[in-house]
């Protein structure tokens, strides 16, 4: 009899553990990437666009040559020449990191969107992150519906020759987010 009670107790502990595991699986957010595994996407409703890899992290700097020299000579990174991107009001240096890039940004022209940021952050600082998407127009339509502010009327060509948009930092947890079509 005691043996039977032990078996019943073990079975009920196992059943509770399975229940907790299933609840945990339901609660755990899933990551959905267009470059990643399909098995991760099972809990996510199908949408017309997908988020991909981190393309770059952009850092606004008050002195582009000094910043370039820091990454090249102090950290030993491979860095590009200065690339002017007048359509976005910035000059850029790309820092290669293997799996992603840094973009060092400095204002170009008198209407630069990073001028105000550098006035508030005199030593410079992290300005935005850029994540790849597979369908930028679908992303724009979807995010507009979700009341996320898009900071331009339509996608512009970004520093890598691909269409980009920016999302308002106040709608993205305080981070300026750029989406780039891969
Ligand atoms: C080449 C290209 C590429 O990669 O392809 C690029 O990188 S172009 C990179 C440059 N282009 C862009 O950044 C385009 C998108 N950016 C913009 O439209 C603008 O910079 C905004 C993000 C809307 C900020 O505009 P503006 O400086 O005039 O406004 P503001 O100073 O009144 O800022 C409004 C509020 O947002 C905050 N705020 C401003 N810039 C921010 C940033 N980078 N990250 C996080 N928060 C930020 C301010 O502190 C302020 O918060 P409080 O009210 O709490 O004080």
C-alpha cells in the first residue's frame, strides 16, 4: 500500500512539473528572425515582414578623426575612410567588428539631425541601433498601424545603399532604432 502511495505521489509531482514547463513555454517570448531557425518562430503569428540581424550600432562623436584613431590604434579595429552621407547630414566612419559594425557619426552641413544630440552629449555617445528587416515597406505600414512614429515620410537610402527608416526613440524604450532593408 505504501508503495502504491509513493508511486501516486511521484506521478503527481511529475504532472505538476510538466504543467509548469508548458506554462513557462507559453510565457517565454520567442525570437523571430528571417535568418534564424524556423523552430523558434512557432508561437509568433505570421506577419508580412521579419526582423533580422543587428546591422550596426551608431556612435555620435565630436571629433571624427580622433574617434577613428581610437578604434584603429587603441583597439586595433579595421576602420574605413570618412564617408560623407549628405542626404542624412552626417559623415561616417565604419568600424568592422566581424559579426556587425560600428558607425562613427559626425554632423555634416547645418541641418544635421545629430547636432542637437551632440550639443546635449558633448563627449558623444551611442546614437542609434540599426536592425535589418526583409520588407521595409511592410514594416512601415505595420508599425504605423501600431502607432510607432516613423521619422520620415518614406524610406531613404542609407549609408550602405539600402532603404532605411528611423523610429522615434520615445516609442522604442528610449533608443533611436533604424531599420534597414537587407
Ligand atoms: C547614414 C545613416 C545610416 O546609418 O544609414 C545614419 O546613420 S543617419 C543618422 C542621423 N539621422 C537620424 O538620426 C534621423 C532620425 N533622427 C531624428 O529624426 C531626430 O534626430 C530625432 C530622433 C527625432 C531627435 O530630434 P531632435 O534632436 O530635434 O529632438 P530633441 O532633441 O527634441 O529630442 C526629442 C527627445 O528625444 C530624445 N532623443 C533625441 N535623440 C535621441 C537619440 N539618438 N537616442 C535617444 N533619445 C534621443 C531627446 O533626448 C529628447 O528627449 P527629452 O524630451 O526627454 O529630452
